[in-house]
C-alpha cells in the first residue's frame, strides 16, 4: 500500500506552511499545558494529540475550511485548533467551566463539536462518527453543494461495525467522504496485531471499491498532498477514499493510563526521535519559510496566549448545577422540575 | 414474510383511509411541502417498502430523496443523523422494530444526546419509523414491541398512534419536530384499521398529548397502538353490564401526557394499563408508578397491568401466539377483575 512519493513536495505557500506549523505547535503546547494542570489537580482528565499533530494539520489544510465538514475523534486537538477553536476553549473544557463551547462543560474534554466550525459533535462511543460524516455528505450532495466530509478515527475504531457500514454506504452512493485513519498502533493497550489481521488499514478500502493509501504521518506535506487528492476526487463526484496515516502516540492513552506497562521502552524512545514537530520545523527552515528567530518568537507568543487562556479558565465560574436540566429537547418542558429525580411530594411535610 | 409483505390495494370509502395509507399520505405531503424531507431504509425505493408504506414515493420523488440503503440498520440511523445535522429531515425506516437493535447505539448514544451534549448547538430532526407488534404470525423476530427501550431515554420522543387520523397528524408533527422521534406503527393495524382522514388537508396532531378514545366514569384504561381498539371493544362489553370504562389512548409514550393520566384517574379512581410488550418494566410500569405517586388519594383500588408474558418474544404457532397477545377477551377479564375490587 506504500505510495510512491513524488520527487517534488506539493506547492504550499510559505505563509500557509507557517500557519500549519503554528497550528501544530499550538496543539502540542496546549496539550502539554493540559497535562501540567492534570498533574496539578486542576484538570480531572486529559487525552492527548501529541505525536499526531502532523497528520491532523496536514489533512485539515488540504480541505476547505469554509465549507467542508469535520468529524474528529478525541485525539484531534490539532484538527480543531486548526479549524478555529482556541486555547481558551480547550482550557475551559479540561476544567469543566461555564462557557465551554463544545458541550457547555457537559462532556469530558476532547469531545469536540461546533456547528459554526462544522465540527460534528462526538460522544465517547468509538467509530460512530464515520456514519455522521457520511450523512452530512449525503445532505451536501442532495443540495448540490461541493462540500466534502472527513471522518477521523484511530485504527482501533476501524474495527467497529459502524466503520465498515460507513465505508460501504459512502461507496455504494459515491458520496464525498474521506475516511482518515490515524494509526498509532495502539488502542489503549491493544497493539495492532491484536486489532486486525492486516498490516495496513488501508487495504480494507479495496473491499469497498475505494482508493486506500498509506502515508507517513510525520511527513506533513505528503499528508497534505494525499488528502488534497482525495478531496479533489470527492468533489469531482468520484466518491470516497481511505487515508491511513501512520503516526506515533507519545503519551499514555489518557491521564488515567500508564503505557510503560504494555509498551517496550525502546519503542517509545525510538518514536520520540521521529517527532513530526521538529521535522516539519526543519522543513520550513530549509524552504526558507521560517527563521530561528521567528520560531522563538512564535513560541513566546503562543506561551503567552496559553498562559492567558489558563488564567481565564481558572477565573471562569462553574456552570450552575441546574443547567444540567437544560436542552434535553428543542422545546423545554412546561416545567424543568418535571425532569428532576426527586419524589413528587404534593402534601405538607412539616 | 410473504404474508406480511404483500400489499394489495385496500378498498375504502370516500374520506376513509387505512392506517398505512395515512402513513403514506403524511410522508407524501411532507415531501411535497419540504424538499429537505428524505426517506431512507431497506426496500423503501422501487418496491415501496415491505408493507407498502413508501409505495409510490420513489416514482414521485426519485432515488436521491427515496433512498434504498444497504442492509445495515446502524448505518440507516447513523447516516440519517448526519443528514439531519446538515439540514435534512430524514424519515428512516427500520423494516421491523425487531431489527432496530443494531441501531440502538446510534439512536441512544448519538441522536438522543446530540442536543444535550452540544449545549443546544446541534440537533437531530429525524424520524425513525418501524412496524411493531404481533398477531400476524411474525414470531420472535417480526412481532416485538420495543418501545420501552427507547421510552427510557431522555432526548427521544416515542410516538405510537392507533388511528389513521392520528397516524397522519402525528407523523407530520414528528417530521417537523426539532428532535429525534421514534414512530412505531402496529403492523396488524396497517390494513385492519380504517378511519376518517381529511382529504387534501394538511393537519397535525401534537406529540405528547393523549386522547380520550372512549368516555367513562368507573375506571380508566390506558393503552396505545392496536391495544386501544381492543380496549374499546372490551369496554363496550363492560357497558352492557353497566360498567362505564374510560379508555385513554396515550398516543405518545415519551413524553407521557401526565395531566391526562392524572385527570382520568382522579375522575374514576381505578386504573388498568394494557400493552403488548413484556409486562415487566414496560410503559405500564411507568404509568402505574405515576398514578401511585401522584393520584394516591384518589385511588379506589390497586393499579393493574395487563401485558405480554415475560418470555423472550412471541411464538409462531397460532395457539402460542394467541396466548401471548392481549386481546379483547383478556382485557375484558382484567376489567372485570378491577371492577370487582
């Protein structure tokens, strides 16, 4: 399934390359901040993007952020930051504070969703979002729009029946969908060889009569190129594609996990040497798109932004408890008290 | 399922429709009125559905709006959710309620929670229609009543009409509703039940409101779907003996019309709930708990439930099927028992 990589990297303007690097770096730094807060007792739960930022940002920038639909999964911090979520949004989320835009602080962190940004809300049930991406694509095509829908998932999520149903439905109806798999080799602790009997998720595309490619997730311009190709094909009416980005997971599954229990130390060390972030930075240096001074200034700027966002989130109030009763339906019931769990007492107690 | 799948034209007099014609009529009217309404499911296209509920729609509206899907229920629900998120009003058909279970996760974890989990940012204006219920030799996997699974879930609405008039009016309301609605149609009612449906008139029946199917003063009987008709028949027998039985057609089992239930029990002082699903933890349990908690001082007797037996599902062989199904005789007997208290 290995693609022959073209000799020449895709044409990406220097300003865009800088914007891509900024998104990747911002995601890494926000993620690191979340872990600090977790270890400091201020964030109950953290789940990370670290190691996967290159695949995430490379794919987002190949799409049309003005019209396309995005169905991320919980590791896609760099996806949603590239789409317009802010460090403040993320920090409100990890602290469960009022004004958190993804869910009103109802969901765990990293359960992204924004109608304005066309980020399809996700729950915690893995793999379901692929069908939602197919449904949004069906609607776009019904109205004759050129929008593409992209569904992100880890390799573990591709074992779900929903994932296969989504690939089948999209291909039967030739819908403009990109199935983007971030294969980091582990579903919590379960390694690839216990997840599937194939080396590459991408070979499964053949069973649904769609193109399937493997791409090095550390190679950002190449991720951009293959995603752009899939998007062009989708917009031309030629149906869905599957892209498998081989990525690394630098952190444990989540803040409640310890990957040293189930991963060889040498593997973790080796993967750290292959970090997409310095690799892309060096690529920008070579291209003349970024200088060392600019990079240092960028880090300082982002650090300040994240510090401010952290402070704002710490200062923000929690939601009122009774907000838990809101928005079960579009039309609230005549009395929200009808939703309460307490006994319905209609007599004098005292 | 040849017996269930044949859909002959049913003769009706002017202004009359069968239950299934009312369902067809609601979908056709809404598709004509609103281009965002689409129909999707297994065999809903050229064939027009295994019961004929979507007959003629593919010809009239084409394959982009009347979509034959692969045989995979989770994808029917999941794709409908995505389409609803992106501005469509999908009416998804599960061929039989018995086969809705593979879609349970999409309906319960995704559709039902979408508005809540996005703090009102996203919504899923989607209808899932499914034929349910027994009495047609459908056996274990073509007879189930699955409403209780979904009636337990905040974020969903569960509608079960009993008359053609309500079927059309409630289905139109369901299609226009901003939230996911499960719409269960009793398959034995499809051609058995006929009734007045105003011709060419677009009307709605509100979701969440019960209907007095028969006025009475001595006891209240609550039912929905086909059982409403059986309860009215049993009530007529009771009337011959001087018992005045009120039959309330719940029409929506989530949200329940609490006020209608309380008003009736406050008047009669006795309550029986009749439903075809397994008796334990069914809709009858919730209605009976509501009455016990909020109408205690009005009660003149225990609250009774007549449901299907607590066996996995309805057997095929006719005597065993009849044993499972509540019918007017069994309901009459339960009414007599309650009257005797």
